[in-house]
C-alpha cells in the first residue's frame, strides 16, 4: 500500500523533475530515498558488533545456546572457539 502511494507521488512530480524543476527533483529524490528505506535497500553505514555482543539479549542468547549445546560437547567446543571464548562469560 505504501509503495503504491510512493508511486503515485513520484508520478505526480516526475515530468517536472526530468525537465529540471528543482522542487520536483528534490521531491523525486526524497521519494526514492523513502522507497529505498522502506524496502531495506540501503546498507547499514556501520555495524557496532561490540555493543551487540555486550547487550543483555546477546548474553541471554549465548546462555540458551550453550544450554542447547550441552548435549554435544564437541559442537560447543567448536562454537566456543569461533566466538573467541564468549561461552565462558
């Protein structure tokens, strides 16, 4: 539904934009930016892994993972090696 609205807005300003109308160009660019955000087309500019790994949710996830892997010690050892010893935190 939202994409349809964006299409309608872009249709309304497109002809003027391609003819050089700066207000319409600005509108068309803003519509394109909104569409990209809505569709997840923009890559994140920076991912802060450190903060992610330090979050309470990450600690809960690690604990649940280690509990689930308790039945498979060799798998737990491999996961622990990949994550650099985070299993022991």
